[in-house]
């Protein structure tokens, strides 16, 4: 069962990523990024090596479920022509980083893809019990 999306998130998810090689792809300002971030629950902005990226992490049931999780995300990314960085750390920690590699910064495409990922039914792959730290 999917989590209900906010109307702002739904609007982002209805958009289509523009090709990264397009002259229309431009970095967004820090202010725009903070505004768009409010529309994609559970995502954060990370600055790594001078590049801003969107990041979200999940705990999956098993290593194999992590790979299945990524396959689901990969199918979406391929259909959008916008490809995130996928990380499987340990046997059950999955993280997705999204940024527009061609411009080295965040663009609206990144927020569109994050909103679309938020609409995927990923529950079958996720741990049900909270993990204590």
C-alpha cells in the first residue's frame, strides 16, 4: 500500500524529466531547492564534495530485497531518462542520491524523480520493525 502523497508532491510526480543534455536544463538556486524539498517528504539535501544532492535512505528486509528495490527504482529512472546513484551498504541499508550529473548540481529533474520514487510501492521490500540504533 502506498503512502498518500501531498498535492505538491503529486504535481511534481506528474511532470516528466527533461533530457539532461538539453540546453533547457539549468541548476536551481538554493532557495528553490529548499522550496521544492518541502514537496518530497523524507528526502534531504546533502552537500558532498561541493555538489548538492538529494538523499534518502531505507532499511530493507534482506540483501536480495535491496536489489529488488533497486530494480524497481531503476525501471522508473530508465523511463525518465534520469539516473540516480544507488547504494546498498551492509546487507540491508539502501540509499539513493539524486543530482544532475551533467550540470554538477540540483535541477528540477532531481525533485521530479524523487517525487516519483515516493509514489512507488516499496513496502514489500522494507523492514516492518523499527531498527534500534
